[in-house]
C-alpha cells in the first residue's frame, strides 16, 4: 500500500472566515473500494471588530451558537422545534465513516438541516397530516373540540339574540353575558327590562359577572332567586367581589346573622349592596340601638324579619310612626318598641292606608284604645292582614259561630293570627261532629295547641281521623266557592 497523499484546501466562507480541509487519499486498490477521509476541518476567523463578536449568543431554542455573525438570518428565522441530538453522533453509510470536528455554528446548521428533513418526512407520512407537524402548536382533539363548541355557542348566541339587536341597541360583545344569564332563566323580556332599567349592566364582561354571581351562590343565594334579584337590582352585576360584595356580607355576619340566613337577606333586599357600609348601614344600626331602643341581642332577629329596615330612612320612618301611635292610641314607648321588635315591617307600612284603617276597625267592634294597644303589642302582624279577606271574616265567625264576645280577643289575641279555613273552622266543626264541643262560648284555647295536642286533649281521637275530616271539609268549602262563581 502506498503512502497516503494529503491535500490541503482553502474554502473562503466570507471576507473574514475560511475553512481548511485536510483530505487524505489512501492507495487506490480498486475503483469500487475507493474512499477518502476527512481528517480535520479547521475554521479560521480573522474577526477583529468587537461589535461583531457575540460570545454568549444562543438560538431561540436555547442552543449555544457560534460567537460570529453569519451571512444570513435564515437560521434565526426557523421556528421549527426538534429534539436535541448527540453532537458527535453523525451516522454514515457502510462504505463511509466520518471523523469530523466542526465548530458550534456548523453543528447548529447540521441540526437545523436534520430538523427540516424530519419535518418534511412527518408531513408526508403522519396520519391526518398535522399531528406531527413541527414548529406549530399541536391541535389535540380536546382543543379542537373546545374550539368547535365555542364557535357553535357563539353562533347560536348570535342567532338567538340578533332579533333583540333590532329592538335594542345591542353590541355582539354583549351576547356571551346574555347567554350566561339565560342559564338562570332570563328571557328576552327580562333583558329588555334590564336594558330599560339600567343598560350598563348588560355591558359587563361575562367572566366578571360569573365571578360575582358565583359568590352570591356561595353565600346562600339560591339559583332560582338569581334572576329575581338581578331584575330588581341590575347594578349587582357591576359590584366587585373584593370591594363590595364581601364587605357587605361581613357586615351582616357582624350583626349576628347566621350564615344560613345571609342568602335570604340578600334575596329580600338586593339593594343592600348599593349602600355604603360605613356611611349608611352602620349608622342605621346605631340609630336602631340608641334611638329606637332595640336590644343588641334582638338586632339580628329584627334584621332577619325585615332586611329592608337597613336601607330605609330609619329616623324619618321611626319618628313618624312613633308619634302617630302615641297620639292616636296613647301607646307607651315600651309597647311601640315591642311592636317594632316583633314586627319591624311596621316601619314600612303606610300610616294612612295601613295603620289607621285597622285601628279604626278595632274601634268599630267596640275595643278601647288600651285593648287595641294590648292586641297590637301581642300580635303586631295584624297590621299586615287584609281587612275584608281576613280580619272581618274572623271576627264574624268569632261572634256568630263560636258565640264569643269581642273582649275574648284581649285574652286570646292569637286568634287573629290563625287561619280561618285551616285551623279555626275545622277544629270547631270537628268537635261539634263528635258532640264534644262545650256549651256556651267556644273555648279559644282549643284553637292554639298543635293538632296532636288538640286531638289528645279536646277531641280524644286520632290525628289521622281529624286530618281526614279537615280534608273533606276543605273540599266542600272549595266546591261551594266554585258554585258561587
């Protein structure tokens, strides 16, 4: 074998860099076995400008690059991603072997070239033509499905609310909110009502509205009541959780209201959130305690019975009704405070249309002022009862059927709070049917206890027998009323 012949070649890359190849040729024994070996690749640079040198240069993929600028930006613009390969592992054919030493920049070029080949092969051989596509975000079935569902919802919402846009000045950006509110039972008529009452409430971002309504649900507001409170107070959609809703719920809790009742109070008085805790709600509580005379232990009960008491002009309301009851009935202050504690709705009722007509009714049946005060202090809710549909029929039955005098109401004012159809008449008729009704005035005390106590003490029979009698009596009364119509 003859000695190898070495040839040194100089290949200039650009004006400052050259590559020298040292190629060794062995003795040629045959044409088929002829091969050559790259024994060394050497890169020589003549850069001297420090602005061109970039010693810490890295690609967008994190791989170190040559500290020298290349002639083109083709490498930097390639967005294809690929897995790292071993820099020294460059495979050849059986007839070739390479022992190459390359610079970091040249290795990087080889990697990009391999990645490009992989991408092309994947594009031609992968199923669907996109799962193996490199350099782009993979579209998994879940992402594709979510996108399709989102598009479908948007299209349905647009179709559903497009006719509203003709009637109202609606923007398509409002549709996601309308679609979300529909899950609470909102209909087109409700959106029109919201628009006419407070149009900005329909411009709220869906995610913001969802956060606020989910908070209300978490503190006890029922799903079926969301529509009711939003229609009454559309501004609720604008109140933030951190700066408004939480502070008001904390305030209610500080009054001693149990968590189980917070949702009911919000449902009854959604306008509560439009009042400042420091400048409005707390001063109202202070007035109830110091001026009206409500005991601190009774405060939570008063608010639960009438949450509206927190959002009314309490000083005006209390002063007007206190002066009226004092002047009209000569009622002492303690009795009036008891009325408010038992039935704080008293502070909402109209004096001319609510309080005065009922006081005049008691006077018309022969009751004196002192007796009226006693009845009202014991059963203040009579102010909420209808004159024609409740108080007058009960009084007529008391006198004509039970044989009692009006003075009996002073001893048993509870009679006025009982149901004539569900309690008074059935028990009276049941004792008459059993021939156990006492002679003379019917004892009102038999109407007060529970059904079990009544059957054991007065009827001396089973509860089932009494309930069956009451059911048949109610059906007869219903048929009689139907015939009258």
